[in-house]
C-alpha cells in the first residue's frame, strides 16, 4: 500500500484482493483503473484514493490490513514521522520506503555542478532512518541508482528543457547552460523509439547519463495489532 507512483501493498492471503494500490491523485487512479480493466485484474487490485494527511482510521486500510506496506518515491509530507507510523500500523510483516538520497530527480547533478549552479541535496532519508530508530525499529538501508536519459530535438529545445532546473537563485546561469548543452549534446542512436514514458525520444542527448540515487529503507513493524 502506498501513496504515489509505483507504491503498492500486499494484503493478507485471506483478504479479498491481493493488492491495495493507493494514491492521492484521481488522475493517477484513473490510469490505474484503465490498466486494471485492460488486463482483467479487477479481482487482484483494489484502488484507494488516499493521502498521507488523511485520517487513515476513517478512509484508509484498517490496522494490520496488509502483509507488506511499501511507499515508493512518494513520502512527500510535512509529517514524516506520522507517515512512517501509518505504514507501520498498516503492515503485519514488513514495511519499506524508497526515498531520494542525493538531489531531487528533477535535477541533473552532473550538469548543475558543471555550470556552477547550486543545488540542495535531500537528507529526508536520514531523518526517516532516525525516526524509525526512535520508534524502536531496526531499519535496513540499501542504496541504488536509476539512470535517466533526457533527449531533445535541437539545442534550443534542450536548453528550454534543462532550464527548468535553474531556479532558487540559478536563473542567471542560462548562458552557461546553453554553452554546456552545445558542447555536450550528441546524436541519440535511439531517436524516435519510445522513451521511458512512451514518448518518442528526441534526436539528441547529453554525453553523460543522469543518475538518481535512492535509499531503500525496510523494517519490521513495531506497532502492536489492534485488539
């Protein structure tokens, strides 16, 4: 069970549906519904509109409703301790979260460093680990990287795309960004093929692979079952 893209839960074997898939976005759930219908998974997946700030006692899964509660790249909340406690409360056997362990996936750290732009690294996974220790859990952490390729059809298209990263005082780096893209753009051998989101890839890409580092934090629930 989770709130966000890629987040699921695996309920008890005797429950009516093997998977509860939760998200706060009706649009995301609409896409899920279409996939459930297309693949005939009505008896396997239960969609649930749910946000971290909702009262899970009223709208969420009941305590210990699932074997495993997993939130993938979706623990975005002002109450991190509350979110982790909700996952812990919901699972019987295992909980896990995936959180960014360097910069936001929106940024290309290699590019930002090359043009002298400032970028803030996320320490949310450290706070999550410490909170779990305080809760009495023994969290295990595994790190992994996911590669990303940004493609574009022209220099100006690439500059326009990457300029979204120039915020929070980096807006004056646009000329450095243009120079960098011009020097490091190369032909994309897979131009026209579907990209990671199904959109045709552009003619060009940068000569380095953008990597996002993640922390996978797993623990056994510490909350007691409801009486």
